[in-house]
C-alpha cells in the first residue's frame, strides 16, 4: 500500500510512476479525498474542544444562577456532541474509502526497471547453459513414452476437472525428489530457514500480500471464509505482520515447500495440455524480510539462489528483468528465470523473484527498529525457488532420449535410491 504522506509531498512523482505502469494519474482524487477526511477530523477536534469548554461553563452558569446561560450552554453541548458524532462517522467513512482506493493501486516501479507494455518488452540479463542438440524431434513432457504411465490427466479430470494431474510411480518420485533437493540446497547452501505453514489463511493475510481485494477471483475461498494460498509467500511474509523486529535480527531469509492453489482466472486457452498451468501445484517459496537499504542486494541474492537450483540440475535458463507493464501488482522490480523446454522449443517461466519495498509491509504493519531509533517499515521480497511441477517438466524434457526413456540429473540420484533414469516402460532404474 502507498504512503499517503509521500503522495502529498510529491504527487507528480506518484502519477509518473503510475503512468509507467499504464495506470492513469490518481493523485488529484486521492488528495481531494484525503483533504476532505483531514478537514472533518480537524473540525471534529475543534468541536470537541468547544464541547469541553462549554461543559465547564455549564457548571459555572448553574452555580451563579444564570438560568438563561445555563440553558444556552446545555443546548450548545448537545448540538456540538451531535456534530462530533456526525463528523467522526463521515471522517471514518472517508478514511475507509481512502484505504480501499490505496489498496487497489499497484506498487511503483524502481527507476532502473525498463519501460514497456507487456512481456515483449522484457529485457534479457544473462543466459546459462546451452540447449541440447537432439538427433530426434524432442517431445513435450506428457508425450514422452516413459512419462506417460506416471502422468494421468484422465483420472485427474474424473476426480477434479481440467488443469489437474495425478502423478504416479517414477514420475511422482522424481517430483518429490526435486522438492527435497530444492529445500536441502536452500537450507544447507543458501542459509534459508525452512518453515512449514498452513495453506488456509484469513482475509488479513491475503490483504497483506496484495491478493485482496483486487485479485480475489484468482484464488479459492472456502465456505467458512478461509482462503487457499496461491503461494507460501502469503504465509511466510505475513508471519511478521504487526511485529516490530529488532534490526539486528534482519535479514530474515525463509523458505517453505507447500501446495499452492490458483483459479487461473483469465487463462482460458493458455497451456491447456500437460501440467504447465495447473489449479493445484507445489512450490518451494523463498521470502526475505530486510531493511529497505539492503533490499536490492537481497533481490540479487535471492535470484542467485533460484539460479543455482537450475544450474545444479543442468537446465539451461535465461534471466530477464520484467518491464513496467509486465510486473506483478506488488512488485517494485522483478526478475524471472525461464527454463529451456525443448518440447516447446522455447524458454518458459520457472521462477519469479520480486522486491516489494515497503508496499506489503505497510499493508501488514510490519516494522523494524534500529537501536535507539523509531520503528520503520521493513522491505519484503519473494521468489520461487522453484516451481516444482515446472521444474519436473524441464528435467523430463531436457533428459529425454530417443527410445522414450529419461536420463535424470546426477544431483537427484541420491534422492532416488541411486536410480538414474526413467525407462521407456515408466520404471525407475
């Protein structure tokens, strides 16, 4: 959420930031509502002072027997009390309206973020690895002979509908191995703290990480009001909601492996085959809570943590910085990793790493205090480290062989009991 003080101090910069994101200027209406709210608060305070003075004068008038003055002052107290109540209600309503308006405005991009309208304007930063040359036409993951027995879309459709999958046998074991490998790497090599959190959260948590109110249709809500998390970003980030942290404890670097749930609203017709875009999937999520001054350094660090997973797996990838028109709602800057998928002959997103500045912290009232200083808002960052299902797709497609078998990355062999491949029959060997 935006700082109303910053908008008051520099409305032109605020509107310029919105314009870069393709959003119309809004400072005039925001400041008009803010000014009216503040004038009502000031009027209520002035009326309260007048009421307090009149209340004291009532006693004095009665003591000296001035019945006319006593009656006038009593009427004034009653009238002023009604004015205070009215002004307080009106100011409260405008305060709510201002908050609702600010909650629906996206974060402003950092100056270094490239301008652009959509993904076509994203900027490639670097590449790692060379896509493998095949002596046969590589297939998409769900077409590989050895994968077919372990990737069942028909049963999933019978159980739940489209955009679900049932994984079995060798394929589900590789999926589980990937998640365990990611966690171990982040914990042992990258110093992240493993955390296990609920997948059901209250409204406040979804507001805190800006899924609500603007993106309610993208998530699932239970009949008793809980929300299914779209990513563990929601729970990890909100773990500090309402807290004042000691600066000496920062940065907090966390990771969690969780089920994730997304309605995929607006994705009709996109990636309808295979398991690239699912309603239910797993992710290893990274979240960092730090001081604003260290956020950009932490952003680069977190990006490297995600890149390291792909490098250890031997998956070619590219790192891109998203343009202003393609960034997520809460991000100041986002870097995506795109893994090479030979079955599609293109790079596809496998991780998105964002720094949000104080945008989420202000919504959550998450603050820190330096020694002897006043509380200030923390900075929050989040990133996939990685999406497990998409990583499985990359491993299967890059490791496929002409006979329908799949060679698996060496780093996964210890997690698979020493097995090194999925045979064309679907067995783990």
